[in-house]
């Protein structure tokens, strides 16, 4: 338990460091937008579905692939993004929401599948039998998950009620809050309340708990990336935590406390790893340098003078996040008429965005620049 306490302390400390890394609220929001897309990408990857950043961005503009498999993956990404946004909105309006309650867990499942086409509302058993899937409804059949046999379906309501009361208990000390969130992730996966979508719901529930605990950093990092990059270990640690108690010194329940502690340590380690990864990635000076490199070496199609003007503009936006159009001329050292052409090109190439035709300019991260702006943010090669 001392290892778990030490990692928890480091997570809280690094979380504060990440928040301080991005002083501009606008830049934080743009990074959070990108991380939501990344979250859906890695959640898909864990489930064996691959979507590329440009495919996700196209789907957000309702531009779906004609290929059925790709279109289905795009729809899954959109469903995840919309569900995460709904979670944030709900927590903002109800800070005391019990994110461990059966109602909330079922709400997560319903919100996700409401954004998935109805022709995907089904699950198939190992024997090939097909069961209809009702968004938000508990499974009405028994399942086997590898070596694990989840509770019989008539018992699910009782198990979820116990889950909700145990992990929202006021007896959980603040110092043990993160450990409880990790243990709850395993327990919800163990219960396996739905016919399909259990992994997605468990990750979204964990994210909701981290948001409520003040450790989500307004969406600046994602748990799913850490789990996806250690997918084999993630699954093996989950399975090991299902093990029976190993003697009288291994806890008091039916399952092994030792194996659950190992899972929790792994889970918290992934959180710490991802916070530290994002700290290095969003540091303003480093981000400025990478944007400069993108414009100088990747955008050789742009005129040299225009590239240098855009670099000055983006350097400023990296720090401030937003500037008025009237400030651009002074920032890049051109007359007002010439600066308007730079603005037009910056908008055309999606380097910046604006809420209206004459609105302020805001930093934007286009999908074709992500690999340079944020190297290793998206990858389909797990470290395992």
C-alpha cells in the first residue's frame, strides 16, 4: 500500500504541474479538444477498432467514409466524444453527482449507444448466438469473459447497487481516493453489466471519477492512451485481479487483495505516465518550436515570406491562445492590408480558427499537422 500512496502523491503533484504548463485558457481548450479525439482513438484501439485523426475530424464534420468498417469506426469515435462531452456537462451542472451509482453507469451506456446507429445494437455470444442490445439496459443473459464468469444476469442490479454504495462511501479517505477509483475500474469490469460496451463504459466511468476528483486537468490528458499502449498488461492485470484469495494473509473477501493491489498500482502508473507525457508535450516553448518546424519543413508549398509571417503569428498564439485581428499587423510587422492576406491564408490552412467572419483568431491544431505538433500523441503501436 505504501507504493500506491507514493504514486498517488506524485499524481497530485504532477497534475498541478500540468495545469501550470499552459497559462492560456484558449490553448488549454484547444489541447483538450484534441485530447477528446485522442481519447476516442485509443478507446477504439483497445477494442480492436482503428480510426485515424483525420478520419475522426472528418466524422466530426459529418463526412463519413463510404467503407462500411471505417464508417462504423468513425461512428464509434463520435459516440465516445459526445459521451465524454455529456459527462463533462453533467458534472459541471451537478458537482455532487454519484458517478459510481447504477443510474450513472447505465446512463453512460445509454448516452454512448444513442450515438451509435441502431444496426450496431447487438452482441454475439461465443456460441454465435445474437442478442439485441438496449442502450442503458443491463444484460439479460449470462456470459463468459476468458476465464472469468461474471455474475448471473438476475444478480446484476444487486451487484451494481453494492458497487455504488461501496465506492461512493464517505469512509474512503481522501488519500485513498485514487486507489478507490482504480479498484472500482476493475470491479465494474468484473461485474460486466452490459451485453457489450463494458470496456468503454468502465473507462468513461473512471474518467468521470477523475474529473470529479479534480485530476482530469480539464481534459488535458487521457487514461485510454496509457491503457492502450499497455494493452496486454492491462488485460492481464484485470484478469489476475479476478483471482481467488491466496491464503489467510491475502485479504478477507473471495478475491485476492494482492492481485487487486497490483492492478491498482498498474492503473495509477498509467495515469502518472500520461500526465508526465502531456507535461512534456504542451510546454509552450517546445510547442512553438514544433510549429515552426512544421511551417518551415512540412509546408514547403507556402511562400517563404508567408511562412515567416505565419511563424510569428503562431508564436504569439501559442502563448496567448487568442488575438484580435487588429493586432496581427503589429505582431508580424506588416501593414493592415497585407496582414489581412496572412490572416486569410492562416484560416484557409486551418492554422487558426475564428468564431465569426471578423472575430478574434484562435490557435487551432489541424489534423495533418498533429504528428509534428504533438509527436507520439497518436500511435497504434502499444508499448507491450
